[in-house]
């Protein structure tokens, strides 16, 4: 039986020795969903987005030195100074980004784990200041210029002073990554970072023109704009493992990476819906997309979205087991941490003030949102194989 921690989240592994995630076959086990369809009122859909249990038959894990990573990352934030006010600093610290990444990479090198945590802290602050809020959030041209300068600051080696706090901070991280990672690992991270900024630019363009993307367009955009690609690209760096190109670039491994990014992004849509409603930022969210283009009620959209997400996770679980039989040690570790990231993202979101705090500019203590688990996927939802941009995930062969 899994141990129950004092904060109410289950722990199935010992802190120092995370085991490989052990998914059960889709459809196995019992589910609290089987007791009947939950009916949500329109007025409470934002709060009840988390009432349905999460299908995630993957074992939890966390790095035993997560607290050390947090301490070192916060020291870096204080020294580098990209937050412009006490409010921004408090909001950045409240993301608990070290805890976030310690769940993605539970066996990482501690000397590298804290660097990845620094980037996640930076990424959340950048997202709040430049992507979701502020004058650039609806200015495509202005955002494109800023994003290009930021990306270039990451890529350029050697001394650099841009005069922009966010660009200077990410340049510092780029230098630190160059000191500890291989050229291949760094280039993969740079490409992933650029893909993220490109996805956000698409999101900014939609906001500026008042365009609500359809479901297929939204999933394509969200694969990039959610930031999952650079987050997962850091796994090779923190683990000190370089997956051979013949494996990393194989269609099946690319599909696994994209599916892990998709599941985490759609889970974030559930977690963030209430927060974004308070800040009036729900112009592009899985729930609002389904309501706009499928004619769904909020209750129907929530169930359709969860069903879609669960179908993707089922495919991820099945394909990952098929790939493992032919994988190198470094690829197996990468796949393990793709799965850890899916589970860890849910657990982190249930306790971070980024999602659990009430509205307002400065996060303040709130009761952590409960994370309910189920081993059975929700059967209702759009068949993802009907969506051109992701249908290939079901067609790829080993």
C-alpha cells in the first residue's frame, strides 16, 4: 500500500531511490468515476475542474535533495535580480519550481538539478511578465522582437550584457549549462527553447486578433506554448545522459515526448482555469476552445477535454512499453522521466500557490488542492485520432 504523506499526497517510492514508473494497463483497476457522471454547474466549473480524479497510473517520485536545489535556486534569483519588485519576487518564489523539477528528474545530479530549477523559476516569471500579462501579451510585433533578443541571449557564449533583466538571467543560465552539458544537449535545449517562444508568439497573435483556435490548432500551439519542450529537454542535462540521435530522433521517441508534453499541458489547463478566470486570461484554454468550437457547455467541455487527455496518456503508456524493449540505458532513463514529469506535474500543481492561492497579485497561503487519482481513463471525449496534427501518434511503429 502506498504511504500517505502528511500533506495528503501519496508516495509510492522511497525518497532516495525512485523506481521506474509502473503504469497499469488502461482500463485496469477501479475508478471513482464509475460511480456516475459528475454534473458540474456553469457557475462552479472553474472550481470543479479539479474535482474529477486524475487518471495517472504512474508511480510518484521526488529527488531527495529538492530542498537543497530550492535553496540554491533562490540564492541565484536574489543575485541575478530579474524580478522587478517584491511582488514579482514573491510570486516567483511561490511557484516552488525546485519541487516541480525534482519530480521530473528524481535521480538527477544535484549539481545540475538546481540549474534546471533556476530556469523553471525564470520561465514562470517570464511567462507572467511578458506572455500572459503586460504590454507585450497582446502585441505580436513587440513580443517577437523581445523573444528574439531573449533567445539570442541564451545562445550567445561569453560575456553579454543586454540591459534586460530576463535576457541577462537566461544568458547566465546558458553559460552555466555550457559548462556542464555536452554541445548536443545544449543545442537540443536551445531548439526546444525557441520552439516554446514561437508557440507563445502564436498565442499572443491569437489574443491580439481575437481569434479562438479550433481544437487541432490549439493542441499544435499548446504543445509549444506550454513550455514542455524545454522543460523535458533539460532532462538529458541534469541526468548527465545523452540519448543517441538515432534514438532521440526516431518517430516513436518523438511521439512519446510530444504526448508527455500534451498531457502535462492539458493538465495545466485544468489547474490554471480558475486562476486565469480571476485574471481574465481564459481566451485560450482547452475548456474555452471546446465550448467555442464544439458548442459544448462548460460541463461537457471539461469531460471532453479530460477524455481526450486520458486517451493520449493511454497511448503514451502503451507505446513507451513497446519502445523500452529496444532502448538504450540512456533512452530508458529519458522515458522514465517523461512519465515522472506527467505525474510530478499534477502533484506539484496541487500544492503550489500559483494555482491554489486565491486571486490577487501576491500569492498567499491557501489550502492545497486535493489530487484524486484513478486507474481508469474517462471514456467520454473527442477521438484524438480524428485530429490531423496528433493522429500520427497512433500510427507510428517501432
